[in-house]
C-alpha cells in the first residue's frame, strides 16, 4: 500500500487514537505511517467485541448456574478465548478448558490461580468470583 493510500476515514473503536502501519513511500521504501482506520475495520472490530460481550454474559449465567467456573467469565470479559488464555498463562489449551469446569477450577493451587490472575490482569480474589 502506498503512503497516500493509507485509510484515514476514522474508526470509533480506536477512540481517537491512530495506529501505526507500514506503507511504501514515493521511492519504494517501506516506511511507517499513521492511520485513523477505516469503516470496514470498525464494523468487524465492533462485531467481534459484541460477540465477546455476549459470550461473557452467557458465561456469567453458566457460572451462576454452577455449570462453569468464574475463569470462563473472566476470560471472555478480558477479550480472550481459550487459545489466547493458554498462551498468556502458560497452560496447555486442554488444561485451560478443564479449568473452565467448576470442580477442576476449585482444585487449582494458589500458584495456578496466580498465573491466571496475572494473565488476566486480575487479583486472585476477583478471579474467584463474579462482579
């Protein structure tokens, strides 16, 4: 993409910020430039956030019914999925999925809870309950 072609339509999901992009200048070199985003990006980002909000609400209902652990709610609340939580916490994906079950979550050690807390940016006391 040429520097002159970098979209500047604006994107409400960026909240007035710009993002850094790579583009080619007039001499053909790859340079960095800023973009305010574009409409298509805003639509896709908004939809993805809406899906995660819906998943968080469904998880909250499941936690209250005793069908899921609070970890499931906080994972979606923090805009993560199993793969991302696995990467940030250092647990294998199958273990993260297992910890989404209440009985396995209840058996986690303080060290394991601390790893999840750090990955989610939450204190352990918050991680163990719902807002």
